[in-house]
């Protein structure tokens, strides 16, 4: 695939994280390349969420290195990560239901030209253009988020994460609890982000979705990265086998499982 | 048009309610709709409405401040003691009272946001503590009569007819000007503008309301300064909430504190600032009430004042659950509450009946709010 010769846009190496007696992450490597969708899969408690929180800067790893565009960086909190251009859309979306779409897209970054009074027109115009550019269809940018469907809300949350020069986007269960048509919307949006050259990390339990949009699949189990698959060369059974630990024969993984490194 | 649906029509039920209430009291006692009584009603509304503006901000945040009644009494007491006992000039005494209200709000906001004590408990403690503080401040005197002309003028001044009309014209021109300017800016930015007809209809309604109010108020003593003060506060805070970064953050925290926090908003900072503003508005309302009664006594800020200001905000359409509502609800809601109380006074009803009816109105308003919220949740819009 030639991936190994390129520099990952985001790379974590040898990450360990312990919560009391629980080793949540053990010597985990993780990387995302530009213009790539990575699926992060694993059973409940496998360490996916801890890893994502570490990437997002919410957890600070006990051990390991964090590099962005080939350069080692020190991450002390979520703001450091956001500044790098890595944004996260959590399952709860973190939208304010009572505010309209424009206000949510600009939440915390309102345009007021240095004055306390907001400049509504430029914000509304850019919000409309961003959503159009991503082919996100909503009734009106002044619709309160509370009145949008689940897929539209997810799309707004994703649009917010990418409209501020994000280079990597982490999506936590973006299609959970969505209907078929709405899932389609969100998957299309993910593919559009890849077209734009972003690195996208998708955490999902839904194998159909993962196989549809991802280029690579990283499998976590019991706090370790146990397998990596190239989607084109992997079967669903193999991935599920790696997730559950019911490994049959030798994995056709594109790089060595973390257990071998440990 | 959507703004019409959410904003103006949002206050439609309370306007209809107000008209009904006025019609009923007028039917029971024709004196209710006389210029004299309506002027009286307007000055009564000023203090309650002013305190309620602060309560709206707190409710938008999804919190409650149960101390505003007593804070208004305490601050009025501070003003009175400084002015009457110590001869401090009126403006300085009033400024001190307002500063004291802000400081009290800061302390309560800090206690609630940093120490994570629920706001209703912190302010419930405040309700008692500030009542005690008022007794301390008044000392053995008990009642202080206000004789300072400047203080008395706040609620005792009425605009001459021409000045009232001038204010009315300015208000209408400001509304029309800002509306046209917004339309032009939106068109310049290639954004959709609502139909001109709906906007014109709104303008005409405003013109009729202003003209009717002026005709009635000029039929007695003129526009009360206290009413203008209330409307000024409401317009100012409405602008703050809808058009500024700070106001946007209040709504965001009220809608979802977690989302606001993740967007980099200083949630605790917003909370402390809003509680401080509620204290400031309580102090302003307390000063207005004292000016109307020409005195501060041990029961200032007590009795049903607290319930009235909260009821006013909720009746006006501000949700108890945060993130939904408008500063103007403080004015419309206060008008409803005060109309009911004023009307029952005219009918000579005993306090027992008044309390029961006011309680029922509050319960009805809260019930509508709660049912509406449940409806939103049921349809996945909460």
C-alpha cells in the first residue's frame, strides 16, 4: 500500500495508561495518514475510548510519544491537541440543542471582530457555505439543533470539527443509533472528509460501516493493539476474530500485533 | 419569519393572557382600566420587572436564585442607611447599594460554581442570611423614611406629555432603523431576508402599542420614569443576551454546560458573572421599590416578592430548565403578575385569596413550561 514509506500525519508510539489497578492501554502504537480513514474497533473495554481520549488530549499517557506531522509534540490537555488541528466528535456530539446551527458551528469561536457584539451575517454566510461544501442538508442554518434529525446533528457536529482547519478528525461511534438513510448521510460525509485530505479515525461497532468507509482497521483488545488490517485484503470474519480473541491460524495483519512487540 | 415564530409569537400566549386578565378585572371593576390605575400598575411593575430581568438571566443559565428578594431589601436598606443616617449623597448611596448587590451575587455565584453546591441551596441560605443582614443594617430604627429628592424622584417622576411622545418616536425609529439595517446587511451578505410584510406588521403592532400606552399614561401624570428604567434595562439586557458573545455563552451554558465547556467557554466564569448581574438587578429593583414606598423597613424585599419575580420570568415564557427564554419575558410576566395582584386589590380581596390565586398562576405557568419540555423530549427535541 506504500503507507509505510509516508509519514503519518498523527502518530502515537508506545502509549501506556493505567487507571489504578487497571492497565487501560499497554504499549500501544497508533498512526493516521492524511487522506485516510482508519477504523478503530474492539470489544467494550478494549481500550478504544481511552486511546481516543489520549489522542484528544483528555487523558495524558503515562508513557509513550505523540507526534504530529513527523514532529514530536508535548500534549498537556485538549487545547494543545485542538491547536494542532486534531478534533474529536464524541458520541454525545457536544451540541447545544437550544442554539441554532450557526451558533453551534461557531460556539466558542464567535466572530465579533474584537468587539463584544457578534457579527451574525458573516457567521451565517460561512456556516451555510461550509455545510453546502460538505453537502450537509439541513432545513436552514438558523434551525435550532433540537429540531434536526440524528444524522443532521451528527453532520453538524462533524462540520464544526472540520471547519476550523482540522487535519485529523476522530469520530466516536458516528453511526450509532442512526437509521439507514441517516447512516448513509454520515458515511458520505466521512468519505468527503477523506477527499479533502483529512485523516479520519472512526470508532465503530458496526462492521458494515467500517468496511464501507475505512482504508485500514486497527483492532484493540484488552488494552493492546492486536491487529491491523488492510480493508481490501481482510474479511469480516478475520476482523471479528481479532476483536474477540478467537484467532484462527495466523492473522493476515499488515503489521505485527502489539503483543509480539511487548 | 422564523424569528417571528420563535420570538414574537413565543410571547403571544402571555400577551393574550394579559388581555384576558385585563378584560376580566375591567368587567369586575371598571376602575381597573383607568389611566390612573394603569399608571399605578406601571410603577408597581417596575421594581418586580427589574429584579425579574436578573432572574431571567439566571434561569437562562438553568439555575435559580432564591435570594433576590432579600438582596433587593438589603441593598435598599444599605442605600437608605447611607443616605438618611450618614448623609451620603443619593447617587453614591445608590451606587453603593448596587455594588453591594453585585458583591453578594459574586459570593453566591462563586459558592455555587466553584464549590459545586446546588444554586438553590446556596441562595436559599442567602435568603435567610441577607434578611438577617437587613435587620442588622437597619438596626433599632426598624423603618427608615426616604426624604432625599433624588431617590424619591426615581419612582415619583413622570415625563411631560411631549417628552413621552419624543421617547415613543425614538423607540419606534430605533426599532425600524435597526430592522432595516439588519435586512440590508443580510441582503449584502447574500442571506435570505424575511418577508417585508411580516416585518412591517411587527412595526405597526409596535406603533399601536406605543401610541396606546402613551395615550393612557399621558391621560394621568405622564410616562413614569420607573417604567422607562425597566424598559431600558430590558432592552439593554435583551441586546446583551441575543447579540453579544457573553449572552451567547449564557445560552450555551444553559443549553448544555458540557458542550459549552468543551467549546472552551469558561462555564464557571459565566455562572459567577450571571449571579453577580442578578444581584445588581436585585439591588436596582430594591432601590426602585424603596423609592416608590418612600421607605425601607424590616419587611422590605420579603413577603411574596421573590415568588412574584420568579413567576414573572416563567409566565413570560422563560424556561426553568435553562437555555430557553427572553429577557422581555421579565416585563410581560411582571405585568401579568402585577395586574393580577393590582386587580385583586381593587376588588378588595383578602390576602388569603390573593396568595392562593397567585400560587395557582405560578403553578400553571410552571406546568406549561414542564409539559412543553416533556413534549420536546418526547419528540426528540430536548
